[in-house]
C-alpha cells in the first residue's frame, strides 16, 4: 500500500517536476517553513518576523502551525535541503504516507481485512482533490486530512478501552494545531461520531473521557487560533459572514462522479470556470464494484459502524450547505472528509467478500454505474468525448479483470485494483498534468542561488511594485525572477520586503500601496503614494517605511523617465524592472524608528530582541510628541516609558505610533510584542494541561486497579497438580 501511494505521489513529477511546488505552497508555505525551521534550529519560536512585514505575523496567520511540533520538526529537518521543490515533496510525501497508514489502521479497527484495508489506504491520498489541490497547492489541507484518520483511530480504540485517551489528545492536538481550522473541526466531529457510536454499542463508560479529551484539545489549540481572531480587526478577514454564492459548492451530481476519472466539475474555480483536474474523483472501482458488495452488512452492523455513518453524514451536509459560514468558505475543500467516511465503509463491505449471485443483474448495474460516470463527465465537458469514452472502456476492462482475479483470492483482487489505480492515475496525469486552476509561479528552486541573486537588495527594506509574474517564457530564474519575486520568496532570498503572501493582510498598508494577498500591487496606485506624505504625517511614505530599495516592474509602470525623488536615484534598469536606491542614510539606523513629530530629541534607538526596541529621548519643550516606527501596528504591542505603560496607536498607513506622555521630560521608551490574547491563551493551555494530567492520573489508577485485581485472581486460583 505504501509503495503504491509513494509511486502515485511521485507520478506527477514525470511531466511536472514542480507539481508540489505550486500556488500557496510556493508563495506562502515555503517561506514560513524556512523561517520556522531556522528559528527552531536556533532553539526559538518565531511568532512575529518583522522582516516579512505583512506576511510575518505567523501567530496571526495561524495556517503554518507555529505551535505544532510535527510541522516544526519537518521544517527544521528539511533546512539542509537547498532545492525548495524537493523540500515541498519531502514534507508532502510524508503526509501522504501518514494519511495512507492512518486510513489503513482505521479501517482495520472497523473490522476490515488487511488487503481491503490496504486498498482503502491507497484511495484517499490518490483521490482527485487530495492529490491535485491539497497535495499540489493547499498543504495545510493535506496536513489535517492526513492526521484526521489518526484522531479517529485513537479515539475508537480509547472508546473500546483498548487504547489510552492520551493518544487521542496527542493526535487531536497535532491535527487541531496544524493551523487549518478544518482540522480542529474534524477532530470535534470525529470525537462526536465515536461518542455516538459508543452509546449505540452500549459502551458509555469511556465517553466521559472522550468529552474531556475534546475539551482539552480545544483548550490546547486556543493559542493557535486566538491571535488570528484578535488580529482580524486590522486584516481583510474582518466582517466575515454567512452567505451562499455557490462558489466552490458541489452538488450531488459532482459527488456521484466519484468513480469517473475524467469528470472535471464545471463551476467557477479561480482561474477557470471549470476544474482542470478530477476534483470529485475518489477511485475508479467504488461505484462499478458497488453492485457486487454485500450491502445488508451495513444494516446488520449499523451500530458498530455508526461512526462512519455520522461522520460522513455531517460532512455531506456541510458540503451541500452554504458556500461560506463565518470564516469558513468553499465547501468543496471538505470533500476528502466525506470520502474518508466512504472509504471506511467500502473497506468493511469489501472485507465481507463479493456477492456473485444474480451475476447478470449485477453486471447490468455495474454497466449503468460506468455509464452514469461517463454521462456526468460528458455533461460537464462535452468537448472531451473521446477521453470520457476511453475511461469508460478502461474501467469496464479493469472491472472485468478485478472480478476475475477475485475468484482466486482477495489478495489478487486488491493487487489488480491497486495496479488499476496507478494506471488510471498515470493516464489522468497525461491529460491533466497540473492544477491549472491555481497559480504556477515557477519560482527558482535553489535557495542559495536565490540568495546570491538578491544579495545586493540588502540591508534595508525593499519595496516592490509589481503585479504580474510576466509572460510564461520569462517566468524563471533567468527571466523576471532575476529582479522580482512574489509571495514570501523575498524572505527565502534573505531580503526584508513588504512583499509577502498573507492570508490575513494588513488593510491600512495594503490600501496605501494597493497590495493584494500575494504582495502584488496594482497599476493605479503604486508609485505615487511612496513619495507622498500620508494623512497626518509630514514625512513621505518611503521614509516612514525606512525603505532603501524600490523595485518597479517595467510592465506595470515605466519609471525610467520619471524625475528622481529627493534622495533617490535610478541605479539599474533591466529588461524587467527599474531599481531605485536611496542616496543618503536614514536616521536611527540601529532601530525601526522612522519619524518624530514634536519637540523631542531622540538620543538612541536600538533593537533589543526579535521584536523589541528601546528609544532614549529628551523633550525640548511643551507640546505633543509622537514617534512612528517602521513596523506594522499589529495587535499585541505594548509600550512603556520608564516602566509606565503608555498607549500605542497606528497612523493612516498602519504603522505603529507611540505618543509620549506630557510629563516625561526624558526617559526610555520600551516596545515589546506578544501575540494578542497571550494571557488567555496561556490560561487555556494551562487548563488543557491540567485536563490531560487528570486523564493520565485516572488511567494510571485504573491500570493499577486492573493489575491488582488480576494478581488477586491468580492467587485465588488453585495451583495445578505437578505432572
């Protein structure tokens, strides 16, 4: 099973070597992995990286699993790898295999035999949405999908008194703290489903423990998600609501295409009005084999299988529900969870053996299932008739071979099905080699080469004004990426830049530079604002940001003929970019203080830690004094003057400001930052930890009690007569 999954994961690389170095993975995750990995190797966490600016608040982003030991370990372990595409493959390959093994063990817990469970373990990792979307682009989705079966596996064992509740806590925390809130929701739904199953099976004793586990996991994950919620006031995530615009909302027809390899659902999906890959595909054999399965088993084993029924039913409702509920949007991304419930039930049914009675009727039903898949695929994309017909013929041939091999042994059935899975996947990749709905940045792959290319962009802040990544032939290390990078790649290249991918953004600065989530700027408002004084300031924005380099994409704005702003000169004009550099030096070079208004003299400004800063000042007269810093005013900042707390604020472009108290003639201002809600997070983690300790104590007492009872029974039994 693991070999087949690994072969399937490697298969896309034959036609697309950067298949996993794609979209959000390349633009966001790689930068976060490298920053977190470097910090971990130095023995520290990195909740806020000032040099990444709008993308550097890793605590508020949440998505990168800042407090997840597994993700931190993977980030650190891959630091020696220079090829960033290989880094993505290693991390994602790990989760693909973790997913397969977790599904296998879960199916075994529900009574599936080893070979059917192995077949089930290969299905979810190589399904359409998991491989092409979560695998290629949305690695956070892949992570929590991979860990959900482990939560389920440990919860079921604990509910049946065959495993420790502490394993459920560990699996639940790893899944919940991975940074994707769908992982926390999946953990809650799994625990709820197992509790329902335990009650129906008349095993209520352990359900109390599972409830405590759920509460403990939720408390332990508060630190992961609370900064995101409390930082939403400055981000574009504020004001999220419940609505339905049908965007990425599947219907029953898409779900019924789970065994149609060529079905590409026709609905708006980012760059196209249809999916460019088989988004609803699970496995070629599920529906064609359905007429041959022993369906009465589900009725006779309904209580024992209540967990998969409840889990699948909940996710079916969510998939068919509104397109957005609060922060949660795009229901199509939940399809792997529905398929997880289907996979477990399929493995259990297949383990009961095939029913060959009324073979002609069953063949007719199988033929109808294949035709239905053909019809649904053709209905969405009628221009691909030959492809749809080819797959229908292939599935029919594979089904005949599987049924023939099943006469010999269960093992032969599964081996043919696994081989068919790889064959179907290879053919799918021939026609659908990549996820074209998402962005292919085609970034340089070598971290060291990128750092060498952009070595002259520092030290100091780089402001990049660019919108597109250029035409496809120039989208490479020898082309536009000699001068311009998008997403968080500047961080990987060792450049401090405002350009960064952010899932939360910073509204005030984003509006000032007309910047979007990936750090790209628009043509209408990119160049002029840098040389203008923002509202309420007498210093131009470029100086407030302490910018030393400004890179302007020539296709966006041709600034080569523009008059040089005061204190700046055009030092280089390449095929792709104009590069402007500051001719003088900025005041207070050792810190991030960028402007002072009012009667005050700053005698020293010094960075004191990753995020801290001290400013020594002397007032020169009465009046309001305000200091502006080249740092975003994220929630969580505190300031003190000689130990006395003073309020912090932000200016019109979102930079941090501090007004000195009127009575302070001289002193030292100290800036510090902690994730917002830090005390509440610590309290929640403490309560969660106490709950875990209580669970451990109760389990230890029960274990000792069972050991004492067992010893007493052995002593009470009469000794055997000597032979």
